[in-house]
C-alpha cells in the first residue's frame, strides 16, 4: 500500500493503463456517443484487475461514505464513494480517459448552446470543481445481490458537471450473476421515452451521457434528457465501478 492508505495494484502499472486507454478506438466511441448517448469499449480491464477492485469493497477505510439505496428510494443494493487518495487504478483511469472525452464534451456543449469549455487535463478541471466547493471524490463502487436494482437517475453533484461518465462491470455475467443489465432511457421533447439496454461482459466499460446530449432536428440542435440505471439482478452478486469526472459538494 502507498503512504496515505492508497491501494496499489500489481499488474496495473501506469504504462499498462495508458496502453489500454490508447488502444480504445476513440473515433468509434465518439461516433457511438453522438448517435445514441453511450459507447461500449470491450476488455478495458482484465479479469484479474476486476477481481482486485471488487475485493476492495470490504475495506471501509478507503471509502468516504456508504449509501444503502432502499433508504433513499434509489432502488435496492448499495454503493460506496471512494475517498482521496483514490485507488491507483481508478486514479489512472480517470486521468488517462478524461482528455479523450474532452473533444466530445466541448462539441456537445457548443451544440446545446452551453457556454462552458472544458480544459484539456483532468487536474485543471478538478481545480475548477474544488474552487467552487466541489471537493469530494465521486468515483464509486456498487454492489448488488439477488432482487437488487438501481432506479433511473443522473449523477449530478453541483454546478460543475462533466457531461460524460464511465461504468465498468467487474463481475462476470456468465458465472457471478444473472439479470442486472445496464439500462438507459432517452427522453426527447414531446415524445415517449426510448429504452436502451447495454450488454456488458466482465471488464467492459460503457461511456454514457450524464444528463443531456445534443440531437440534430429539422430546426437545428436540441437537448435530449438521459437517465441510467440497472435492471433487477435475478441471482448472484454484481459489482460495478463508476468513474465520474466531476467532484461533489
């Protein structure tokens, strides 16, 4: 363990994470995000990395808070927010992925008429969050058992919002659990909501819209409202890690 209580990960060096992130087809990710508000990248983490991360859930000292969903009508199940310093692997992913998403985020804001431009590095972006009083880390780990689910929601924690986030499935849907699909809804003006189911395998990541995304219509661009959640887990146990790029108040 590093000084300050930050867990390290064997086999998850900075060069390994950088190589994995750089190997992503970011052009395809950008196209998928523009087309449907989500994009899957396969095998972002290895099974060993997934298992190592999932085992951290029992280590209360590395988390700042624990939420039992049923107490807040969020669904069923629970999740915990990591405290700073983040586990090395989470920190590496957050910093390495952010610059690749900035062009999409800035393009979306321009299309939606939002006069906010995001800096090129995550350190710069977090500085702005912290100066505005959003200084609590938001990366989290979620744990579901049979009959647990996560209601449709948006992860907004203050005025500063990065419009994209990432979820990585840590459990194996072929042996650890059944059900528990990642789901989204898209609400266009004066239309019924469109359901979206995103199939994931262990180690797969899904990038998706936090709140809104732009869609071009006959009269120009307009905003589409997006929400995400998890369907009922029918059996077993499901772990997921969520990487949100803005911090919370």
